[in-house]
C-alpha cells in the first residue's frame, strides 16, 4: 500500500510543471543561407560594374561622336552647339590670318563675336563678318612701314586688341541678341539683320577711309574747318580715303545682299547710312577727341558711337522708305 502511494506521488510530480522551471521558447531551425554559384556571382558583379561605368562614360562610339559633330556642322538651323563647333573649326583653320590681324586677347573677343553671329544669322552672317575682317586687316597692313615712320600706324603692327573688337562690334552684338531672342517679333526680325549689316558697313567704311587716307591721301582736311592738317589728325578726311571707304561699304553691302542678309534697297541704305555715320564720327573726333575733359573719348568709344549711328540710321531710313511706298 505504501509502495503504490509513493508511485502515485512520483507520477503526479513528474507530470505537473515545477514552479522553479522557466519555460523556453522553441528553438527555430536555422534557414540555409542563399548562396550564388561562382559563375552567377561573377556575372552579377560584372553587371554592377558595367552599370557604374556606363553612368560615368555614356556609351557613345567614336563613329557616333563624329556623326553627331558632322550633323551639327551641317545643321541648317543654327543652334548654340552648332555655332560653337563651326566657329571653333573655322578659327583653328584660319588661325594664321587671325594672328596677323588680332592679338591673342583680341582673338578671344572675336571668338565670342563669331559664335554669337553664327547663332543669330547663320553662316551668311558669319561670312559677312569674315569678309569685313579680311578687308579691314588687309588695308591696315598697306604701307605699314610708311605709317610707322610717320607715327600714324596702328599699334602692334595693326593687330587689334579686345577693346577694338568690342568697340567695332557692339551694335552688331546687340542686333544679334535681339534676333536670337525674338525681341519685337517676326515683324522686327529683318530690322535687326539690317542693323547688323549696316554696323559692319559703317565700321569698314571708317577703317578703310582712315587707313587708305593715311597711306595715299595727298591732302587731308579737318572736317569742321576744311583746313589742311597732317595725316592721322583726329577728324581729318582725304578725298582718297573717303572714296576708298565708300567703295568698301559698297562691297560689304553687296556681299550681304548676295548672302541673302539684306535686299538691294537695304544694301543702298547701308552704304548711305555708313557714309553719314562716318561724317558724324569725323566731327566728333575733330571737336571732342583729345580735348581737355574728354580723355575718356578714345577710339574704341568713338567706334561704338559711330557704328551705333550707322545701325540706327539704316533702320530709320528703311522704315521711312517703307512707309513712303505703302502710302504712295
């Protein structure tokens, strides 16, 4: 009896939980780690590396780059990219001519002008500026030794600096910007082009008349009094120089007409406006330049005034003639 009672107590004790025993959560069997085979691992790494390299270096082949560049060079509608690329190519090929007529800072300023011109007026506008530069540089070199001996030659053997480039192209740059951004709309677009051509006709007229007058002018007269003065005097004119400047304006206006920049009537307007502007520039030189209180009025400032007068006159004359034709 005692044995059975002890056995029963043992069974009950083993089946009931002990108050001193802490329950433990069931252990989860560890999941096997996902592993890649060696070939798959290498492929994944290669793909990640290629993706990074593609991000750093876009996948353009040399042939694709060349094709894109040729497309920009042949683009009928000028863009900033095509203007920059074409201008760079022309400047590299024409560097011997550029160096003969411009200082290195002057070349930098001319590069900006060339890019702006191509973007605004395309290849025809650029060729007009190129013709202006070639003719202007050529006449500056005429009888250089004689001009230097007389003290009337341009500095640096006639190589123009950035001040001269900016002064000679300020009005043209304004017209180019106005054309690019469509200021005034379609109705005014041709006026910006006319002002652009007129500004270079005016400046070429001035350059040729001055340089030929200093080289071949037999007698030079002060424009305000018509007294005989030495060559190179500010405000002085000569028959030879005036005639040469007029013909140079005719040539450049004709080039603009042939290039489709302006029509025949506008070419005539450019020539007349350039002649009037240069007469005004001679008066400014004779009355104010090199006078006390006007030291700031140097040749570059006078150039800006001169070409601005030529551009504005051409536009006003065109509008006046247009209104005349419409009312008649």
